[in-house]
């Protein structure tokens, strides 16, 4: 229901239809989708470059890893890892039936996962 500030997706969603759909509904959203290796600039790239055009140009200039750092594409990986951790530890579905109960369930589960993660995280200190 609310505004979306960014959409991160993998390369399977690369293409003008995806960008157009997102930007029609949320004009201020940042779309972060890696262009395919054979992606070409749009016809209006010289006069009015789209976000996708800027991504293609940035990839050509900085390379794939430089582009990922510049646009924050690594966040997508962190989110996918968090969902995987949730599904492995808790399960693939919620047990609560109503939306309000599901929100409480997710909050509790996230607290449990964060506590488990903090217990397994080493505390490092510089000695010399």
C-alpha cells in the first residue's frame, strides 16, 4: 500500500517491461537489476538515459563487481540469506492464521534467530 523506494532483483528480471511496470507504480523507486551481458542501450540513451541505460554504462566502465558495489546489489544477497536461514531454522510456512498473529510470530522468530546468531558470532579484539 505504501511507497517503494527500491526494487532489487536478479538478472532474470532484466528488461524494459520490468522497469516500466515498477516505475509506472512507483516513479521514485530505484530499480537495481543487473543487465544481461548482451544488453544494449535504449534509443533514448543519449538524450534521456533510463536507470537501465545507466546500469549498462556503469557495468561497461566499472565491471560487474564495481557495479554491484556502486548500486548496493549485495543487499539482495543478504536478504536471500536471511530468508534461507529463516526457512531452514523455522520452516517454510507460518503457523498463525490471522495477519496480526503472523506479525507477532515473525517478530518472535526474528528475535530468536538474532539471538542464535549473536551467540555464534565471535568477539574479536586487537591484541597488539
